[in-house]
C-alpha cells in the first residue's frame, strides 16, 4: 500500500494524565490517560461537548494542554522550528479542511509539504515522485480518475477519501480523524470505515471520534469512552455490547 | 405599565436636538444668510447657462487627460496591491505571530489615515509635479486600504482549513501559499477591482494638486471661468467612471459568486 510504512506493532500514541481548559473555564479534560496502538483503530466516544475534538487538537499540537504527557513512538510530541507541527501525526478535522476551489491532486500534494522543501514548494515545483505517489494513493482509494477535478465538485464520500489521501501523503504514524463518518449516508459510511480499516491494518494508529456506536463496534479494535473529562471505559471493541457503551457514555 | 412616553420621547428629543445643532452649524458656516442664498441661486443660474453647450474643441485634450487619469488609477492600484499582499500576510496572526502581526496592522492603519490627495501632495514635493506623484500617492493609500481588506479576508478563512494544512507540518510561508491565498484568491481579486473603481474617481482630482490626470483641467477651467470647457471635462469624467464601474462590477460579481460557492460548507 503506498503512503504507509509498516511499523512494528506496539504503542504509537501514549497519553498520560492530560488536563486542559479553555482560558479560565473549568477544565474539560481531567487526567485523560490511554494508549493507541499501531495497526489498530481506536474509536473515542462520548457525549457532544465532552472534549473529543479538543483532545484530537491537543494530540495534533494545535493547542497546548495544561499538563500531561503525549508521546508519539516513545518520543515527546513537540514543535519544530518556527512552530512547525509534527508531520508524523495526521489530522482530519470534522469538515475535512480541504481547499475546495483546488483540484483533488493539489489538495493531496499538500500532505507532502513538510518533506518538499520550502523554496521548491513555494515555486510550485513539486517533485515528480510526490505527484506519482499522490496519484497512486488516489487510485488505491478508488478516486484515481477524479485527480484533476476541483474538490467542490466531489460527493461527501469522495471528499472523505481525498482527506484520507492527504493524510497518507504525510507517511503518518498516527491519523487523528474527527467525527469521521458523521456526514455520510450509511452505505458510504461503511465503505469509508472499511477503507480506514485497511489503512490501520497496514500499521497506522488510527484514532477517530464518532457517534456511530454500531460502526464503532463493528470496525474498531478498541473503544474509549470520554465522560466528565476522563476515560470512563477503555476496552477491546469486541468485548463490549451496546448497552455497556451507552451506559458508559451517559453515566 | 405605559411604555409610550419612554420609548417615543428619546427619539423625538434626539431629532429636535440634531435639527438644532444643524441650524447652529449652518449659521456658523455662514449659510443661514438669506441674501447670500439668493445671490448664490442667481449665480448658479448664470453658471448653468455658461455650461451649455459643452465646448467640443477641448474634447481631445480632456479625453487624453482622462486616459492618463485611468492609467494613474491602474498603476496606483497595482503598485498598492504589490505592497498590500505581503503586508496583509504579515498582519496575519498565524503567519507572523501575534506581536509582529499587531505591529503590521498598526502600520497599515497609519498609512490609511492619510487620504490619497494628501499622499499625492507629499509625492509632488518629493518627486515633482506630474502623474508620477499621482501614482505614488494613490499607491500608498491603496496599499493601506487593500492591506486592511486582504488581512480581514485572511482572518475570515475557515479555521479548519488552516488547522488541517498546519497539521501537515508546513512552514508559515507554505501555509500562506497553500492554504490562505488559494482560499481567498477570489475575494482578493474582487476587492482589488473594487479599489481600482474607487481609484478612478479618486485620481480624477489628483490634478488639483498637480499630480497628473484630468483634475488639472477641471481646476484650470474653473479658475479661468471656461464653464463650457469644464462641462466637457465633467462629461468625459462621468462617462469614463460609469463605463469602468459597470465593467468592473460585472467581473467582480463573477469572482464573488465563485467565492461564495467555494465558501459553502459540505
Ligand atoms: N475554542 C474554544 N473556546 C472555548 N471553548 C471551547 C472551544 N472549543 C470548544 N469549546 C468548549 O469545550 C467543550 C468541549 O468541546 P469539544 O472538544 O468540541 O467536544 P466534542 O468534540 O466532544 O463535542 C465544549 O463545552 C465546547 O463548548
Ligand atoms: Mg467534536
């Protein structure tokens, strides 16, 4: 599979005692602790406003926690020169964050910008290998023929694939995906979830939030429930039934 | 409870107050003078008779000057754009950091407080009479104005696009080039056209201070009482402004409809 380097199974993301609050508000994360493993799909569940999006943004390094440790492959998550964020962690926001007026392949190529070289990329001189890689990934995700189209002409499921393709161009250790299939119909949701499953199977730690309990139990390896700012349940997906999940979410 | 007096009275009081202030101001400005107004009305009558027919013999002169006015507007807008774009990016918190961005925004505000005509006077002093001073004056003001408009457009971008592209691990210039500029390209082009329209009107008076274009003739004809020639110059200005406004507005609408289309969330 292009875009994915096989990594040894093991802990890819380790989160320890993570606390966070927006400015002077009460803390919304209060000592969150969990691991996400390479090659596994970890699904985070919880009520709306429970801090799931915030947690992913902290893991991406977009916001700073009050305290706590985050390690990616045993090294602390940190910022590079001039605030550059770690490309090993890919982030797919809820609305995907694609540039709609631009073509699919242009969007996917942005995923490789951290390894393109500033001057070269500013001049628009993308390496041929990157373009070939982007096309191969799009082909693998089943939208190879859409490469030249503007993103705004694509369907919801196709856009989701573009966002996955962009994240794969980062050669990620972790992919963080917020409300991953919330805006798709059930058929497309299942297609996208099984694609995500393939991506995880190749060694990526896939961490996603969702509201779809059925899909979570069917596709995920691990489910984590966030309640009152802490982990209320952390279990292999096949070992929990729906009633237990609902109980953990509602309290 | 009877609400009427308390809701109506403040409105009426305000109206009376404003009317009173207006009368006092007019009196202070010497406009509350009956004989003066009567004389003014008579003069306008005479002036109006002298305006027609417009003097066709000055048409080649004023048309040439109008072309220069449009050229000044075009060059001033383009030079202003070249300055405004990097400054607007530098005024963006994500691209340059809060402190630097704040300083750049202050600088843009400062440039903007000085009107184009005043900038033109500065450049007449600096580089001498002529269209060059007009172009530079207009460019300065346009830079401040467009810099502010572009910076606002950059601030309005969907934060998820910025976060998604930042998440890739890009540098700040890459963020500008691959997220901020493509997201705002249509708005930036539409705003630039709008400023060009505005600048055609603004540059028609730059000649008052010797900074080129048709303003030189507008002022000259007034001072030498050649009202029929003045009428010709006004008609030419009017025609040029209408044509450019219409053309530019059409192109702008096209950009903006694309922009609003791309802005709709999935
Ligand atoms: N930028 C922000 N500033 C202040 N409060 C925020 C911000 N973003 C989210 N919140 C608040 O933090 C809480 C958690 O939000 P969020 O992480 O979006 O939860 P979830 O994704 O689980 O629905 C909510 O109460 C929300 O209103
Ligand atoms: Mg959320």
